[in-house]
C-alpha cells in the first residue's frame, strides 16, 4: 500500500504531507527540512501480522521523536532502520550510529531519538511491539543506536532478506504476511541475540527457522549450479543430511523439490522478461542449473501447463 508520493502534490504541500504520513505510519514524530531543492518522498507500507514494514525513499531531512511526541502516543515499539541507499545517522541514548548501505540500527519509540539524512536515501523500517522480540529488554536497550553490519554474522542474512521484502511489498494474502512477519521476528531475535552473545536465550524453534532461511538464501545464490545437492548444502551449514531434510519436511517440502521449484520460477520469469528475448529457451534453463532441454521442457509443462516456448509466446513480455 502506497502511503504517499509527493510528486502528486504541490511543492508547498509536500513536506507537511510527508510529516503527517510518517506520524500515521509509525508513531507521532517531528520533522524538519533544510534549505535546498523541493522535497520529494515515497512511502510504501505493509502490515505483516503485528509488524509493519515500510519502504521510504526521500530527500534530505531530519526526523525526531521528542518527549512531547512521546506523550502524544507511545505504543512501546522497537523500530529497526535498514539503510538501502544513501547515508544516515541514528541517535538515541547518548549514542550515534552512522549507517551506510546494508547497515541497520535499532531504536525504541519510548525514548527520544533522531534520524538525520543529509542526502537522498532509501531506508527499510520495521516496527514491532517490544514484547514480540522475546529477549530481555535491559540488554536489548544497550543495542539502540549501534550500527549492526549487514555484511557479517546473521546480519548478512537479515539485511538482504529485508531488502528483498521491500521489493515485494504488496497487499498479499494475510496468512502469507503473518508467516513473513514471523520469519522477520526470528531473524531479528537471532541477530540481536548474536550481538549480545545471548544466543542461549533464543528458542530452538527460532534458531531452526533462522537456519532454514539461511539455507534458502544459500540455495538461491547457487541455483545456477547444476551440481548443487542436498549433501553439499548440508556440509556448507555443518549439519547432517538427515537434519537438512527434516528442516524442509517441517515446511511441507523436500530439499530437491524446493530447489526445482525455485529454478522453474526463475526460468518462468526470464522467459517473459523483455531483456531476454534473444536468449534461447535452453540457454535460460541452463542458466538456472537445468542443463537437459528435454527434461526441462517436461518439467515446465507439468508445472505451468505449457511448454516453455508456448508459454513465452502466450505471455505478454514483462509479466
């Protein structure tokens, strides 16, 4: 759901509309804009169960959660800001976190904070009730306004997961959204527990779901490898082959079945992508680890009800 796009508004109305939109999307907030070109912003937001995920792109400004705005309304939420493009500084509890693309920081709506953007940027913001994190609040409070890298540890899984989620914000099925919200919470809990060296406080179920997401990301990066196998995946994650199969069975899949479905979906997308019209069907299949053209054609027809060539001809490019 798109909350606001300032290009539809008169220049004089843009910042006030943005200020109203962010207070409605999050919590009551103050905002200020400096001198310069006209303000521009686009916000898209989606509820995932009790979480909200908002994708914000805007030009330079400052956002502040002041004591006065806290008195105006405090749902006792945590917010996580993931820098996608540009640069920002998050300030809270006497600390400052300078965020570059891929970095993220936690902040608490019950205490004053400031976010400063001195250039155009894009940020993903996840907001959720503090009680959902299931970690002790006192140690978590020491993480506010601390930069967490999206390039190492569990943060290296959380960062691209949220960026990809931002690309897919849509009013989809509510049950799917709740499931996505649970996945985000699992990754957040695992990430913060890792930062605090409190992994023992995270439930086995949360560790398990976080591991499953990590394995899926690993597979997605290697779909073009025709030799990708369950044994290779298990070894890369230091788990037994039996346990790997168990993780996927718990979600109603087999490992090979999930790999195959992901490859078929990548092929389907490429077949209708106008950038790939000059690439043969067999080359697209090989690109995603399906080197046998006849086998690919049979799989594709069984999955989508048409041969790859028929599907490509029937679908408008880009769908």
